[in-house]
């Protein structure tokens, strides 16, 4: 099929590359000409393992191209796949109007019979409102919530556990099914509204799970229990299972999960329905966002702002985006309190302009640790697993490690020479 993927950020680039790899003729469409020029040279707008290599291969094969002119891009398209990453502000409110305006700018160019498949994160009723507005245009609409994970997005798309598809008409089913891998074990067909709600429900459930275990972890610290051991007990129960989001660690960040919690709360207010559980999820998560900050302040000497090493700056390992990164939020708070920062990230050599006041990133983790009073494992990059106690003892002024996600627990968590702090466990090591 000839498919146009609209929106060339993380979601759109992955979809476009994977569709081309599957044999479709794909055009990636985005109004940002600089993004399109980079993609034409095989440069993706952010790092995703294997993405640039796949884009380069498909460009050479002639199955993938990129355009900023919607008229040229959409000519002859059988499917328009809307894949904008819906912008989110600092309060986790989604800018849905942006997605709608970008889509409406091209709807008039579509031929009758074109299928519009939406995967951007939008509220329930968004797709239906477009159907009503464009009822006379003979355009079909469907919705399939994105299920990609930064750092493993290509694998997520090419080998999904299942795909949720919301559609209207039975004749659209074969065309929709052809867009997803034939090896997918389960296509879950449902109404458009149910598919939209499924995305909200899934992310809200995951956010609730993360918030629950983190709140429990704080209680574990207070009473002397170990949240990681409690986690084992929970996962061993068949009613919960081994894949549940129950690892004590960082607060929910990045806006992805919280955005859907906010959508559901808005529906509750609109329909005058109480949402005390969802309200509590956001409240508890906000409280947990300062867990690392509180422990840093506790470990620094009184009257001494100290030096803090931050290892990892990106939103998560496996990506280069700093957007809504909890590590960057921590850096801003520490810098504002007078702490001297020494930061490092394997994918960030130069900080964007808005973060330049934090100082230049160090060239290595070892350099960032030099003479530091506290080190925070903020983003669990695999490279940091190479850190050993001897390096920490040699480089740091005080060997104090805050590792919210227990990333280095195996090599550092029981070393009595190092003060090691992780979510939900009694602190061990020096002066513990």
C-alpha cells in the first residue's frame, strides 16, 4: 500500500521505517523542513537504537521518502497514518488542538476512500468529531493507540504482543490488518471510542501501579521493610503476575502516563463523576517526585551546598530526548539551591540552550564522579553497570550513591564502604 505517515518525531519515524521494511511504499510528512532534510540524509530527530540504520536502508531501497509539501506527499495515498507526538505541558495537559490543526490542514487533500488511522494520544471522541466534521468527504477513520517504548520501539512495532484497532466498517478491516505485522498473535478489534479509551485506561493503570509501589516503598523505608522483597511477594501471586509494573523507583515522568490520567479526570469533571482514585494517583506521584531531592539534601553536609554528580540526563535509557526528563527537573532544583552539578549522559554531549546554565556535560561518568559528595543514578544507562566500588571510592569525595531504581544494587547495594540509597530499602553502608 501507499501510506503517508504524518508527524516525524519518535512515533512517526518508527512507524514509517517499519512500514517500509514490511514492503509498503511510505512517505513521511512533516511541516518542519529541517526535520525532513535531516531524515532525507538518514538522520532521525532523536536517538532510537537501530532507527537510523533502518531509515537509511529503506531510503536506498526506494520504499521510504520524506516530504514537507502535503500536496505532493498525499497524492495517491491509500492510508494517512496520523502519528504526531501530542505535546504535553508541565501540568501533563495535552495540546490536542495542535494535532487537530495539523490533521485538518491536509484532510482536504485526501482522495475519497482514503483511510485515516490515528495513533496520536487524543481524548475519547476526538476521532468521532473528525468523522462528523468530514462526513461528506467519503473518508474512513480508525484509531489504534501507539504502543511503542523509547529504546525498544522497533521491536515493539515489529513484534507486538497484541494490537488494539478501533474501526467503523467491516470493509476497512483487511486494509487495517495489512498495516501491522502478520506475526502479531492478536488483533483486538473494537469501536473507535473503546480503542481511544483503552489507551487512557492502560496508561492510567500503569501509572496507578507505579504510584502504588512507590507509596508502599516510602512506607517500607519508614518501618524497616525492603520494598524489593515485597515486590517479589506481589509478583509471585498469580492474580498479579511477574510482568506487573511494581518495581519501586522513580516517579512517573515524561507526561506519557500522566497525560492519560489527566484525560480521565477531565471526563469525570465534565460528566460530574468523581475520580478520587485518579486524583490520588497524581497527588501521590507529585509527592514522590521529590524523593531523590530529599535524599540528596539529607546526605549533603549542613552548611555546604556540595557537589552532586548526575549520571544520566535523558527521559529514559535508549533515547536522546530530554523532554520532560525527571533528571533535568532534578538538575534545575539542585542548581537553584546552590548545588554544584557535574553531569554526564552517553547521548548528550552538549546541552540545549535552555539548560546551558547547568554547565557543560562531563566526558565520562568517572569525570562526573570526581570529588563529588553525592552521585545520583538518574537514568539507568547500561554503560553505568560498569561502575565498580573501587572507582567510586577513588573518584568521589564522599562515596554516597542514590539509585532510585536499584540499578546498581547487585554491585553496590551491600558494600559497607559506600552509602547506598534506593527506593524502599533501608540505607546501607557508611553511617547508615
